[in-house]
C-alpha cells in the first residue's frame, strides 16, 4: 500500500514538472511572436503623438513669379524632415504649357500631374514654355516629401507662378512713362480711410474735406496709411490713337513690382513691362501710342490684373478711354495747341454715396445720401487757370444751388472727376444740372459744352 502511494506521488510530481515546462515553452513562443508587434505599435503611437509638433508645410520660393515663355527660373524650398525620404515635383496641367527641368544631362520634359523624383535636393532649375502667342496662364507647382519606406506623403507645399507669351512687333503699342508727383495731396496728413472719393482740389479744412455753403461735403482723394493702393487718374485721349493716364500709389505702403493690362477696341489684351515699385504718393504718367490702324471704341486699362499686390482698394484699378481710331478723319479726342482752353463736362451721373462708394441710380430713398458724379476735361490747347462749377436744382424743396470753391487749373487734355453729396434729401423729382466755369473766369474756345443734367427721384 505504501509503495503504491509513493509511486502515485512520484508520477504526479513528474506530470506537474512536465506541465510547467510546457507552459514555459508556450510563454517563450508568445514572447518571440507577439512582443515585437507590441513594441512596434507603441512606436507608432509615439510617432502619432509627436506628429502634431512636426511641420508638414514645405516653404517654396522662386526667383521670378512672372515668367516669359521659355525663360529659365529657379525654385528652392525649405523643409526639415525627421524621416528618410525624397522630394517629388509636379505641376497642374494647363493648356499649351509644358515644363522642362535642367540637369547635367540637359533639359528633360516633365509630364503634368505626374510626380518627378528630385531625390534629396532642395532646388531645381526649370523652363516654362507657353505655346500660344499673346496669352498668359497660371502655373501651380507642388513639392512633396515622400517617406522612403512607406511611400507616404509626409509634407507638401505649393507655389503659383504666371507664364506669359507676348509677341512684340511693329504694330504693338508703344508705352512711355514719366514720374509725376501730385502736389495737391499731403501725404504727411492723410485723410482717414473711407473719407470719400472726390478728386477735388478745392480748399480743405483740417478733416481733409471741402465744405460748401449748405453744409454738404466734397471730399478729395486722400492718401491713406495701411496697404498700398494703386489708382488710375486723369485718363484721356490725346488724339485718335494716343491715350494718356496717371497711375499713383495713394496707399500707405510701397506697391512692389507691378504691371497693367490694356485692351484695345478690337479686344486684344496686352500687358505692360514690369513697373518699378511706387512709394506712397509717387506716380507715373503713361502715354500709349496705339497702332494707327486701331478701330473705334474704348481702350480699357487694368492695374495689377492678377491681384498680386495687397491693396486697400481695388475699385480704382481700372478705367476706359474712348478713341476714334486712326482710320477716321474726325478730330475726336484731338486738341489744337493754338486753341484757347475749353472746359467740357464729359460725363454726368446721379445716384447715392455710401462712405466713399458712389452708386449710379436715378431713384434713391430719402434716407440715402444723394450724390452727383461728373468728369470735367480741358479739351483746349491752353491751361484753364482757376475755375468754379455750380450745381442747380439740388434735391431739396427750396430748390437751392450749389456753388463750388475755386478749382485748380487743368492742363490741355487733363481731366478731373468730381463727386458731390447731399445729405438728407427731400422727396421729389429733380432735374439736377452742373455748369462748369459758371463765373466765366476761363477764356474758352467754346461755352456750349459746359453743362450736363440728369433726373433723380427721391422716394420714401
């Protein structure tokens, strides 16, 4: 009996030891198979926790943001990767556009919307070619940083350039420009922003506004603090195929490099050469000698057409000048240097003024500020000297007139836009008329073109 119990105890111990050994082997196998995955998961969690503090933006710059077709340009970028990888270059497909990269083996054409491996370099020399003449297009370029192992995109950046293909020939407009300074604007004492839009050079009070007899306000074009503001002024036709205009920076900061587009009556749009940066208060007077075979119609000028300049106001970036064209014998737009001065009201509009914004409208509410806007041009051959204007039948029940302060002289061909507002107008229908040189101070070639009128209705 004792021997039997001893044998059973021995067998039990052996089985227990075998079981322990089996469990140890199973645990060891589990360690070998699963623990690396656990640590890999922890590493991924660690990488996830760190990623919010890792920049994913690649900063790209170019030595030239406005490219002529076939012109070389250099891209460079900044990025500090925390993993091993390569850079990819790609650009969006644009009609008639292709890109080549310059390498030691010569130029290589790059397919659009297709990544091109740049390895670890952080600069590239490229050429953009736009096949269609007298066109331009945007060129969006993307640089990506790709993880070598996973092929994931770890960072990216984009830059947008402009490519132009301009053909210069004998029929192209000749552009000349000369610096001008508007002495009537005191850039050291700029008027507050939104103080008005009238280009009126009458006497001013300390607020930068011209007060008239009825307490209404005529405001000059001020020079602001803040961003740049390129404005077109004094645009007119010198003769049938020549126009002139001034572009000034009436903002508070330098403009940077800029250009303007001009569209001829036949619809062809061309761009000027790049223009130097204008500091506040600086301007350039341009003369465009158009092709003598140009047709009748309007020439449209548009400053900074692509909107690259940070401006406080873009409303004053465009203007149109009507020309008669070189195929006609008419003297439209011409003036004879031997003629006397000749003031002419070339445009007259009625409407309302909200802040500095004039809206043309022949029907307004009595809660609106009524306003008129008109353009006066000297189409004669001599300077006008000082002059005044008078506005009659202004929108009040007592049928008041409005007589201006003295206006500064206009040179031959020069024009000026004037806006006058009337607060708290009375209900009714009014035929508002303006007459320039109402005091007959100017010895004019003709007095027949000194007036214009328009109807305005003021309702509840």
